[in-house]
């Protein structure tokens, strides 16, 4: 992927488009919760109205892509069935009904008589979205961006161009019936533009990539704009010596097999040396029956794991029914392994010892630290956020599964009556710093 | 500055140092509030104990720097008087007394029976600090980092090497008496290391630069690690047509002159055309009496401003008693100017019209939006945070003046009893999502 893409500087046309979106973003800031809810409603209605056109465009894209011989997995992500579209439209109405993330007062403080400081959540501004193939992601992310008062510049995969244009026309037609500026959404269709977008750090405040690890890595390495997302999801489960073996096997199975292609599936099982023999003798037949390919270190091979893991395995996200296994000396050894090979996504421990669990959870520097449950729970919907913008593996917030609140930031509003700092320096006035 | 520095990859020695700090960071995570308070106390005591050595080392650095002919402003930042040192030590005790930012529960939710999700604040990990000259900044940032449960790798200006080493020895000696790992702080003394540090994105989670705009810009452009700080502080004050002129002049004066070298001082005054004549006829003599050099656009020159501003002026942070002046057509014109030339730091409006103020504050995308008060209030201490790590002009949090809370992040702790996702997919279990 890196070889295929050249990043050219944004041309005048793109800059003008971006400026329009930025100006639209300045208008959405002022809209009320009700106005944004209404816009989403009208977008959903419009998607219903234009659904035949959208499905026809998708048929066209799908047939062209098929003739070109693109991969089956890409084809299935590209395909927008009527059900998938209706599900997407339903998603818009669900996002409409989420609580407003904008205007939350986080700090409300009297600095001095008549001098009031407020910190309130505000939209981020313009969000740049780059996604591969999936037209349903276009619908979802557009509604999330507008719901949170942001404008968005979107670039979908070129193989979905006609579908995306049909969806975009439907969304804009809905927007036109609402009081939101139609330039709140902008669709880019050329690959050149999508990459030039990475240079628009004056206009775009956040990039959300939706696609392969390679796409995310490429974007992270080629922009100064913050990127919300994650490249790898190398998750671990550690089986402590004081664990319930049946519970451990059950959780390991779910963490690996419930949806192996997900970023929150585990890739490596770490097992305490004192329990390894007993655990593996029970687990291997069960893993085998679920067609999981096991790749073990020397010790676990000596305990019955058939294939040997090599040094590559510990840093590989299989996205498949493959699981690497390592026997560790103790908790610290397990934590060291995770810190070295993990991707700060989600890591779990199985233990009956509360102190060990607590030590693990405090030490492991991942967005999610789990005790006696499947790593597959690391998900915005399962966490109860109602929507998921993505999962971030950055150290700084927002991290982990990010809901609508990841699409707002905050700013400080200070209101006075002619207050000047000199009066405080001279001692004429004094700070109160009283919470209101 | 850019020409002088070459960024080499970290050598083995630096990597080993960084690993030690990272391991120390994993230990501090577990320390209690009292343990971290105690460590700060012992660090303060130790600084008192070694104060003569520190002051002697500083004398040496100062004399060497003076002979080398470094600038007066650098010399004055380098000089550590006894008073400055005592003030710094007092600062450590003040940071000790700030509320613990770690372990704050932000989300506490029952996902299902026995499956509990908590989001709690946690230390970020390892903080990289790069600062120029000021040895007092070394003391301050070390105490802030440890107070919030982080470890820190610090690099000071080479002209302060002996001072920094003396301070470092004192701090480590204090740490040794506490239960914190002495590797929680690490001092780098070679310039090569300080820049290689920018490549340590596996070990360092946040960079805090303390120094010139050039230093900050250089760092921002040369690392993938998040940088907390700001390069420019180009702040504006807009005088609306419905403003109280005397109040406007008073606030403008304070915003410009109270400390012109500060990042929150204004550089540009924007004046509504309908009030420009009256405002300037009153303001110019007062600005003149305060020795402020005014540089105006054509319209304001025609109204009495002596010097003409050129296109460079609108994007320049003078850090001096210079103020550029522009007459704007209306509120939107003012906002456009700020969006084009501002640095998202702090921008204010003077108006008696509440709606205009509200429109301005919602539209201007800066960390601080102020109404009828001086931009100089944009400061962690004045906001009542008790400490200031820096001021961030990023769009995403933390932004604006950042207190201790900017040195923590959060993670998700999920505790179950063998819960697996498959049971929820199959309908055997149902999510509750109940706030606790």
C-alpha cells in the first residue's frame, strides 16, 4: 500500500472545498440539539427516499469490482444489500437519539466577583474520514459527525465511488431540508485528494481511518493531524497459576473464536508455568475441536502444542483461527511480554486471586484491562456507548472504544466585566476560585 | 535551530535508560496518593539539603555561559538565585498538596450481572521533557510528573548541565528515601540524546517542551509522540461596535502590556469599522503613553495609527510592546481574521451585546474565548488549577492551560466471572448497562 500512494500537496480545488467545510463547521457549532436531531431525521428519510438509486449504484460498483477480480472479502464489504442499507438508516435514527455530547459543562467556577470561567464540550470542527469499501460506514460516520456538531470531509474507496455518490446525494438532499449547511458534508472521490487531505492540518482537526491496519499505519505516519484509531490489535490473555482452568478455557475460546477477524480477538495466550501442564492437557483437545491452529514456544510444544512459534508470531495479528502460546515464569514475565509485544488495545487475566488481578490491571498499559472475561467485550456498543467511532490505542484520551464523546473537545469560556490581570497582580483584586 | 540539530536514532545506552524508566513507571502506577505525596516531600527536603551544591553548580554554569557571551535573556533564565530555588522548593510542596489526579472513577457501570466496567484515570506512563536553560522548570516538571504517577525523562539546556545534575542528584537522593523507584526520573545531558528521545515512541507517551517557539515547532515536526504545548500564541482582541470604549481600552492595554512576552498577550486588535474612529481617537494617545508601537492597516492608518502593518504582521507573535491594528467590517470579518491568522490560543471580544459575545465565543475555535476581560487570564494558576503543565493549542483535549489532570489518561477496567460475548450474541445473556 505504501508503494502505491504518492501524497501530493492539496490543490486549489481541494483547498476551496475544505474552506467551505470549515465555514460550515463554524455554523453547526451554533445549532441546537433539536436542530441536529432534525437534520439526522431528514437524512434518514432522504436515504429511504433514494434507496433504489443507492442500491442500483451499488450493483454497478459491485459488478465492476467483480469483473476486476477484487478479493472476496473486499467484495462482501462493498456489497450493500437492501437489509444492510435499512440497517444503516436505522443506525442514523439511533445516533439521532443518543444524548447530545455538545455543551456539557465540565467546569463552572467563579474566579473573582463577576469573572466566570466555564469549560464546555464543543465540536472538534472538521473531521476527515478515510474508509475502504464499506458504504455503510459512510452513512454511520456522517451521522456521528453531524450529531456531535462537526462537519466532515469523507473519502471512500474508489471501488465504491458510485454508491458513495448516491449516498452523498441522499444525505445532502436531507441536509438541504434541515437548517444545517449542505457543506457540512463533503465527499472526495479521487485517491489523490484523499491523501492530500492529510496535509490539511489547518482545516481538519481529526482523521478517522476505517480500514485495514496498513491503511491506518500509513495515515498515522503521514499526517500531523491527530488520528483516531488503531493499527494493530494484538491482544493477550494471561492464565495465572491461581486460575479456574475451565473458566480460563471458556474465556480463551470466546476471545479467540467468537469473531477471529476482530481487533479485540486475542492472538497470544500466556500461561503461568505452574499451571501450564494441566491447562494445556485440558485445553488442547478443545482448541483442536474448534480448528484453532496453535503455535507454541519450546515449553508449550513440550507440553503438547504441535507447531512451534517463531519470533514473528508474538508480534502478529493473525485475524484468523491461529493462537500463539507462551509459558511464562510469573505475572511479571507475562506483563513484560505484553508491554513488549502488545499494542495497548485490550489484555486480560484469568485468576481467582484478586490481588494478582489488580496488579495486572494496574500495570498493563492498555486501553482495556480485563479480569475473568472475554477480550471481545472491548467494544463501544457492549460498553453501552450506543455508537462507536472507533477504538483508539493511543495513550492519551480518547482511548479504547470511542463513542460520540470522542467527537467533541472542550474550550474555556471566560466572561468578565472589564477584568484585568494587573488588578490581581497589584493586589487590588483577589482570586476566589469558587465552584458554582 | 533547525539547522543545528541532527536527529540520530537512539543508541543502546539511551534505549536501556528508557527501559529502566518505563519499568519504574509501571511501579509508580501502584503507589498510593500518600506514597507519592511522601516522595515529593522527601524530594523537597533533599533540595533544601543540597541547596548549596545546587547554587554553586549554577554559579559555575552561569559564569561559563557569560564568558561564552550567550544572550542576556538566556542568562537570566539560567540564573538560579537562592530565592528562585526556595520558590521552586516551595512549588514542590504545593504540588504535593494538590488533589490526586489518579484513580478518579469516570464511568462505573454494570454491563450485565457480575460484569462491571470502570473507567478510571491512570498515569500516562513516561513523560519526556525537553526544556531550555531554566533549571527551576526542571524542579517543577519533575514534581508534577511524579505527583501524577508518571516517570519522566528530562533533558535541559546544555548550558545548565551542572545545575541540572546537582538538582537531579538531590531529587534522586530524596526519591531513594521514599518508596518510589529512583529510576522514575532520568536526566539526559547530551544534545544527541535529547533529540533521539523523539524517536522513543514505544517508551515515551507524551513530550512536554518548555522553551522557545522554535524549539516547540521543531519537536512537533519531528516526533510521532504527542506533544503537549504550543508554538505560537497569536491572540486577538475584537472591539465590537456595541462596546464600552473605556472598558475596551483598559482590557486591550492589560492584554498587551501586563507582560508582553507572555503567550497570552494580544498581538492584534480588531476594531469594528463603526466604532473605529472614536475608539482610536481615545486609544492612540493612551497606547502612545505606554510606549506601544502600533502598526495598522490602511484604514486605521487613515484614523491616526502612525506605522503601516504589512502582511507579515498578522501572523507575527511580537512578544514585545508592538500591537497590530485592523479595522473589520463586522463580527464575521473579525472571526475570519482570527481563524486565518490565529493560533487557537486565546481570543477575546469586547461588547455590551450578549448575543454578539455568544456568537463570537461559539464560533472562534480557540482554547480560550473571552468576553470583556483580559486575555492574560489564560493561565493555569489564574484558572485555579494550582499548577500549570503548559498551554496546549491542539484541538483535542487537553487544551488550553493544562493542570495536573493533563498528566493522566484513563483506561477501562472490566471485571467478570467468566463472561463471554457468545452468550450475549446467542441471546442467553442480555446487556443491562446500568450506571452504578
